[in-house]
């Protein structure tokens, strides 16, 4: 194995949830009378914590209206929208391959809330895949590297033995700030050219390709 610890982003890296996030944020914007967010606008903020995403989407929004947008987004994501959110092809099998190594550690670093991540862990019975996780509401949002620092400390792994895997520049820049290796996946949100600016050590076009590289 190339690394002892592999840290994965969630939305756009493990789970194909981008379409649902876009639809729910657009619906929330209409609900509060802000207007229609463009698809590219919403895709650009996927990976950030929700407060940071709203601040970027809605410059100058007042706290009361931001909270209303946050509440409507949560409603649509949990209850109001039924857009499917499958894992990307090869994710379950690939993580099983990684977990077969006794010394391997897997973690999640996500812009989701703790409540949101625990919900999907429960609904998909996949929490056991990971040895640790960090969410944006219990530490600092990407691209600040604090969630990676906390995962390294919790699992007792040196930065040189870890890699961050994600589909956005926020994932890669978070790792770059620590001097951690980073791998880009191109099937998620940000385009390859944007990801390349963060100098990933490898770029994968599909999840099985990533797993094969990690086993090299």
C-alpha cells in the first residue's frame, strides 16, 4: 500500500450526490425569495461547510435570511427531494479491498454536517468502512487543514503516511496546506484543469483506477 491512511471526501468522491445538492439548493433559494441559483454556482460550492457555501452563493446575505436558506436546504435534502444518491461504481468493492489490509486506516473529511454524515452512515450501513471522520460543523471548513490535522492526531499517523482524495480544489488545497499528498478524481465537481492547479500526485478518472493505484 502506498499509504497507511487514506482520507476521502464524501460528496462527489464516494457518493454521487451532486445532482441532489444542486436541486435542493436551487429549491431553497426559490423558497426564501432569493432567486434561482445557477447549476454551476451551486456545483462550485460543493465541499464547503454549509455556512461558508451560503456566504459564497449569497454575498451580503443577512444572518436571518441565511438561516432560512439553510433550513430550507436541509428540508429539501432530507425530506423534500428524492433524487437518487448512489455510490460511484466500484466504491463499496474498492473500500473493502483497502480494509483487507490490517494496517490500513480509512477516514472521511467532508463539508457535510455531523448529523448529515451520520444519517448517511446509518441509511447505507457504511459507517464501519471508516476508522474516523470529521465534518465541517465540528471543526473548520475546507480548505482550512484543521480537519486533516485532527484525523492524523486521532489515528496516530504522520502526514507523510497519509493521502487526501477528493474531487474539488477545496479538498486538494486543504491537503496541500499541510504538505500532505493529494489525489484528484475527475468524475465529481471540479474540472481536471482546476484540480491540476493543486498539483495532485495522481489523478483518477474512475474509482477502481484509484484503488489500483493505491495498491501499487
